[in-house]
C-alpha cells in the first residue's frame, strides 16, 4: 500500500523525526521527574516517621511502658496520620491502631524499614489498598515499637502530576503531527511551483520562470536563484543561436568572394591566361581571412553568451602592457612611428589574461595600422580616481568622427577611410565584448587633436572594475 504523497515528503519525515526525538526526551524527563518526586515523597515520609519514633522513644525513656501506652492511645485517636503498634517482649500486642506488624516480631536490634499496604474504605464502602511506609525498633526494655504512615495521598499526587505530563506530551505530539502536515502541505505547495517551472524548461520553454512570493525566505531565494540560472541559460542559448546565424550570415560574403575568385582563376587558367600558383596563393589568403573572421565572430559570441570571462586571475596590468609593448615596438620602428609607454607599477586587476591580451593586441594593431609614418602611438596603464583600472591606446591618426563612435564597435562596420586597410571590422567588437565580459566598458575619445598634418587621432580606453 502506497502512502499519500504528503506522508512521503521530507518536511513530514523531519517532523516525525523531531517528534520521535521529543518523545524520547519527554519520556526520559518524565522518568526522571517521577523518580525524583517519588524519592522526595519517600524521604519526607521517612523523616516524619523518624521524628515520631524519636518522640515516642523519649516518652518511653521518661515514663516507661505505661506512659508510652497512654501516648499511643491518645495519638491513635487524634489527627496524627500515623499507624502505631506496641508489642511486649513475647510479641503480644499491647496497644496500637493496627493488629500486627508488617515486619513481624523479631529479636534483632536496630531499625527495620518496610513498605506495605493498608486497607481503607472508599466512599462507596469498598476496600481500597493504599501504600504505606513503616519503621520498627526494639526498645530498651525489650518491647517492640512500630510507627507507620499512609503515603497513598502523596504518591497519588505524584502519579497525577505524571499523568498530566504524559497527557501534555501526547497533546504536543498530536499538535506536532498536525503542524507537520500543515508545514508539509505549505512546502509541497511552494515546491510544486518550482517543479512546474523545471518541467516547463525540460519541455523546452526557456521563458518559464518561478514565482517569487516576496516573503524574502529561502523559497524566494531558491526561486530567484533558479530564475537567474534560467536567465543565463536563455542568454546562452540565444547567444549560441545568434552566433550560428551571425556566422552563417557574416561568412556568406567572404565565402562567395572566395568561390568567385577561384572560379575566375580556373577560367583564366583554362584559357591559358592565369597563373595557377598565384591563384592558389590568393585562395589561401582568402581562406585565412575567412578563418580569422570565423574565429573572431565565435569568440565574440562565446563571451556574450557566457556573460563573464572564464578563468579570471589577479595580476599586474602594467606587466601585461609591457609585454604587449615589447611585441609591437619593432613594428612601430619599421613603420617610423614614435612609440611610448606609460605604466604605473604595482597595480592589480582581475581578468582572464589571454583574452585581455587579445583585446589589447587588437587595439594596438588598429592604432599602428591607421597611424601614418611619422605619427605617434602611446600605451598607458593607470588607476582612475574611482579605483578602476584603465588600459588606453592613443594615436594621432585620422581618428573616428563623434557620430561614428557608436557604430565602429559593431561587427563588420568599417568607415570609409579604412576601406583600403585589410581587416574584417571585428577588432573593436571583440574588445567591447571582452570589456563587457569583465564587467567593464570600452570608451572612444578624440586623440591629441590636429597638429602638423596629423590628427585628430583616437583614444581607445578599456576600463576594468576596481579590485577590492
């Protein structure tokens, strides 16, 4: 037989476990309370019996058996809650409220304690057995004195307390079970929404989101975390789909040009006019351009889909800029460009070093490419007043007009003054994607301005967040 689902939920099982632990603790507490209370009742009864025995022994020492006998008769008919019995040297009853000793007649000296039962009559006339405690001692003259006390009322009081505690424990367990059922139902209701969201996503609906109730509890935290994960998943899937579409769209033109050139070269070779070797060299160059374009588009798509750069580490940005400057300085010397580097030491940035190096290479390569001979390029690394780290590359080439600066970071956008230079228009797009993947931004500003036939130039700054 399969139990209802609510009894198979984790909250209900945890409730049962808690109740079992509570019941065990309550049973141990009740056992201790009973033993301690019953022990205290017995101790108090024994103390009262001992005091009564001492009082009677004092009377015996002062007046002998007759005085003791008189005292027992008076006390037996009084309100004292004791049971008395005085036996002579042969064990015959002299006086008392009971007929025989529960311990029996013995010649052994010393104290003899016992627990026994006395018969009482209830309001309906029936006999009732009640617990009692008693002490028996042999007096100096050989007589035996027994003093007992009815402890039924005290033990009944203790038993009543224990029963009340047991009843309270049972009530707590019942209320705990009811609370466990209510909690399980609430948890199941909250989890049902999350399960529905997961089921919808598994069915292919990436728009499904968990409902946030606004209670700011752990269920809302779980729902918000799930929604954030689904947002990233949707962006990733959308980025991958967009990347596939972009690659298919963006590579159509260069592949078409490659095929047209190869077809034209084939026709010329068949007509005896073309150079087969030159045709193959041109085809290889076109294929390399297609692969470069493909890799750049794929890198941009991956960064945008991931949302953040992978494998970020802490390092000195000045050291990275120095390595890039050492790599490009010979190219500047060959072209006749004045190349300068300004670095602030002991800075720290958190980034993916290979990806950041590729972005800086694109910026420096563009600066050198569009700066005419006799111009200047400067690399600078500094900390801004906001704590952000800035990589900037400034040149005094033709620059980018203000109205075009938002366009040049888009893919495959090339301005008219750059048509004669090789490239695909993906360099600054990749740099912008790298900056965004690191939580930073790409800034384009005018360079040093018009001077001696150069300018106005361009300043490209890659700004990364401060490291706490």
